[in-house]
C-alpha cells in the first residue's frame, strides 16, 4: 500500500496546489490569516512530497521514474504522462521550495486582493510542477505557456510601481511571441510521428533539415525564457516592477524553464542541429555574459542590478549545456539550482529593505553594517555566493561549466570566465555601498534588523547554498545516470 502511494506521489504533488486553490475559494475574504495558513500548508505539502520523491529516487538508472500515464485523447494518441528523472527532480525540488518562501515573504506586505494573490501563486505552482514533470511535448507546451498567465497577473496587479502594467506586457509578449512558432513545430512533429509522447519521440529520427528547422523554432521559445540577447529586455523591467515574491519566483524558477527546455527537448530530439548551431549559441551566450555584466555596473536600482547579473549567470549555464559533455551539463544543472537559491535570496535581501524604506535606489542606502548586522551578514554571504566564492554552490556549478566548455572552445570559456570576474567587481561594489560608509538617516529613518520570519526565509537558502558548495555529490549522484543517458542520445 505504501509503495502504491509512493508510485502516485507525483500526482499528489501536482494536485496539492489545486486542492489548496479550491479550499481558498470557499474561505471568506475577511479570514486573511486562515487563507495564508491554508495556502502555505498546501505549498509545503508539495515540497514535502518532492523530498520524499528524492528519498525514494533510484540513482542507478537514467530511466524516468514515478511514471503515471492517464488517457487524455486516446483517439488522437495523446496521453497525460507524468514522470521524472535526475534532471527534472531538482527543478521540481527548487520550485516546491521557493513557492512557500514566496508566500512567507508576502505574509504582511499584500494589502489588497489577498485571496487572489494566494490563488495566483498556487496556480503558478501547479503549472511549474507540470512543466517539469510532464512527458508529452504538447502538454509541456500547454504548461510552459500557462505559466505566463498567473505571472502576468502577479506583476500587473501587485507590482510596486507605476510601470507595472507595461512590465507585465513586456514579460507576456516577449515570452509568448517567442513560443508561438514552437507550437507550429509541435503540430508538425505530431503530423510526422503520430504522437507527442516524449519517450516515443526519443526513438524517432528526423532528417537533418527537419532537425535544423525544428531546433531553431524551439530555440526562439527557450532563448526568450533564459533570457538570451537580444530578447532579454523584458527581464529587468519585470523584476523592477514585480513584488518581492514575484521577483523571487521569476529569478528562482521561471528563468530555468528555458535551460530545462534545452536539456530536455532541444538536445536529445535534435542532436545534429544542436551541434550545428553551437557556434551561434556560444557567440550569443558569450556576448550576453560580457554585455549584461558591464550593464549591471552602471545601474542605480537595486533590483535592476541583480536582474542583469541573473542574465549573465543564466547565459553561462547555456555554455555548460552546449558543451555536450557530462561535466558541462551537470555543471549547468547544478548552477541552475544554485542560481535559484542565490538570486532568490538576493531579491529577498532587496525586499527586506524595500518593505522598511520603500526605495530601491542604491544611493539612498549606506552604513547598514552598524545598525543591521544580521541583515548585512546574510547579504555578504549571498554576495560571496553570487561571485562563486569557494565553498558556495555557485563555485561548484561554474567550475564544472568552465571545465566542460573548455573542452569545446577555449576562447568562449575565457570570455565566460571574464564575465565571472566582472560579476565579482559589481557584486562587491554593490555590497560596499550598502554596508559601509555614512548612515543616510534622512532617507532611511528608523533601522530594524531581520525579524524571525525574515530569518526563517533565508535559512533554507543558506543551507542549500552551503550543502551544494561543500558536498555536491549529494546532488550529482542523482544526476549522473540521467545525464549519461542524455549524452548517449546525443552521440549515438
């Protein structure tokens, strides 16, 4: 009986946010505390379920596990299939961890439409879990694009400034238009193969011309999510205008949709095209790393700085993915997970001072080390993680990526490493301006260090960053077989 529950655990993880949403609809709007508790509990249930999945995960195989197949449109050979491997496992864990943190960080800051806000995050949780777990190309597209709807509402309704509507449309249109051509390609694949079942598609061989066409349409969809140049302009706008919780989930998970798409679909389904377009991808990624790193230096908005650093880090992940070796790909996955911890924490760092002083302009802050020591200590820790300090998660991920890409192209690897150096410069400069210097009391007024709730928010992110940095084998052991299977699909 227990094994039956474990086998269907993926279904329960997917449905917990829906159950929470239905329960919220029945609770009167005046019961704000009850609604918060219900939403948080159901989000936590999904995270606990994800930890159980990891605990029972078989590390000795690269095959999909916890597979559940439901007949959706059997006459059209379309089925609702769920399953995870070592690659999707950690994206699932990251998603289910960050959603409860988003709800906690908004505990006291959402003043209007609280029920709708909580429902939006639970629905977003459902779509994100589905994106990482579904094993059907058409259903992946549905979940992949449905993520835009609650995120559009979160930015547009609960955003912090007057440009929030424009930022929401930037986010929606850039990412949607990039994905429309992918839908046409999925329809073409269905016409050719007769199904969109992922495991069946892995056994089908497209011609080289078909692969190039299909790969490029998928590239447009995934590149806009990463984002890569020149379709990156929506990200700084969306981050600046989104509420703190929106920025956390945007940086922590939504940017991973593109990298996950490349790993899951572009590489194994179109291997010849992936090799063919690698010079293009490497060039765009290298330019993106250098350009966004320099752009971050000249920003004055706290959030905009971290947004540009996110673009640089995610473009470095692209170098690892297209190294086509296990070191680079495992490093890319580990760095994606690390970025989910570190970037999310940095946006929480911003949210702490914004909730107190209602500004994100860097020049209004200074000298906080003397009045907010716990806050500055945590800020320093994640600044070190952001510049890949040894002992933190980013060091392991970036080290593996650079080793993997060095085997393919030393010049591009050098440019990617240069971006890491520039990142260290602007990260330390930002920290120095916030932590030291004269206190600017006329701007910030009364000083309050972290509350217990805020400290609890940072705690799991600190633990995750340290565990990956000190003992990455805990994560790599679950990745090896799945990545090796992906390499086999690329070369054989």
